[in-house]
C-alpha cells in the first residue's frame, strides 16, 4: 500500500492530491533555488557552478516525487501508465489527465473501507439518512426557540436588573435541558445505522450529547459567589465551544457520507423536504413550542 493510501482524504480525492502535489513540487524547487542562490552569491561562488551542481540536485527529487504521485494517481483510477504520455507530450494534455474517469471497481461508491455498496444497501442508507435528518431539523428548531426565549429574558435582566428575569433564564435553561435530553433519547432509540452511515451516526450522537451538556442549568453564570460565577462562565464557554465543534464534525461526516453514497443535490432536497414534513407534524415539538416559557 502506498503511503498516500494511508490517508483516507487522499484516497477519496486523487485529483486534488495530484493538484496539491503539482503545486508543492513546483514551489519547493523555486524557493530552494532562490534561497541557495542568495547564499552562494553572498559567499562569492560563481553562478555557473550553482547552475551545474545545485539546480539538478534540487529539481530532480521534486520531479521524482511528483512522478510517484502521478503513478499513484493512475493506479488509483485503474488507468494505464501510458497515460503519462498525455501529460508530458500532448499539448494541453494536463487538463485531460486531471479529467481521467475513474475506472476502479470501487469508483462508483467509495467508503473508507473501499467497498462498493449494493443498491438495496444504498436504499437502506437513504432511509436512515432521512431519520437522521429529521432529528437534525428538530434540534435546529429547538436551538432557534431557545435563543429566542433566552434573548428575551436576558435583555430584560440587563436593562432592569430584575431578579424575576433571572429566574426566567433558569427556567428556560431547565426547560430546554429537558428538550435536549429528549433529542438524545430519540437518537439512542433509532435503529442501528447501516455500516456506511455509522461514522455519520456516531458524530451526530456526539453532537446531541454535547448540546445536551451545554444546556445544563447548573452551568448558568449567575449567583452571589463571584468565584463560582466565574468558574461557571468558563465552564459554559467550554461546553458551547465543544458543542459547536461537534456540530461541525457531524456536518463534515454527513458530507463525506453523501459524497461516498453519491447522493445528488436533488436527493438531499427530497430527503430534507420529507424530514421537514415529519417535523412539522411532530406532536412533541408542537407542545414544546406552545409551552415554551
């Protein structure tokens, strides 16, 4: 196995890997030649000696590295090495080289384990993805509602310093802490994710758990003990940061899942629309919104 295959990103993006290798192996010699030229000039060494000795020593390793990446690229796409002639001898052949179609057995649907997914498994993945999307939309609705309610009472508290507003803030946190727990419960009650969706599923579960932790009322930065309030504020900041990072990671896993399954934008829109209709009819969410403090 090539060292490039050890990084999943390279394996999923051979064209980008080749492009980055082209940039790197082009820039390194140029920068190296400039630096060495400045040093030799300062030492008073003639440039013809520099050109004869150092330039080949700098350019050759970079070209060998790039040639290695080209060979890996062709093997990754199950293409003959004869395609190298396209790069080196055909005008504008570089553009066609980058556009070579992937003919590998895993090209149609690629996952981290490099295995093709059968049509029925793909259907199962799409069905599961719709369930996952429904829970995501519920969390988004809950998050917006929480921000709206919290902002209302925080504005009142900071303007008038009324303790009743602070009590409402505690009540909002308690209310939405229970809502976050309900979302986690629903996630844990979902059917087991198909193997191709397992990474995405685990990432979203972690995001829901971190969101639940960030809504813990015990971390509200309020009270009479200044040191305790400061500690709570730091803790709350850390929890929110972790929750946001988990959310971004889950989004990234979802993108990789869609990319691996070759889910089109139209399919994503249909799945999202179906999930949105289910969320709109969710009795628990309706009650949550109606009884919000």
